[in-house]
């Protein structure tokens, strides 16, 4: 039989892992990110700084810059 302390530590580690995974998934708004990618694909580099606009948009969605 597994001691209670080991069981409790394993349960805490599992809960921590689930919490971290759900935070990482929820942090980036996918609809917002797709909008940024659409705007970037339609951007005209002759008139605007597309890369800078894309980075600002991506950050505002809560995503990590690729």
C-alpha cells in the first residue's frame, strides 16, 4: 500500500500539472490570434510596418510571440 503522504504529493503534482496546462491553453485567444494572422496576410508592407502591427496584435490576444 502506498503511504498517505506519497499519495497526497502525487495528487498535488497532478492537480498542479492540470492547472498549468489549462492556464497555457486559456491564455491565448484563438479567435483573436486568427484575426491577427488575417490582418498580417492582408497587410501592405509599403504603407505600414506589418511585423510590428502583427506583434502588437498577437500580444494583445495574450499569446506568446512565435
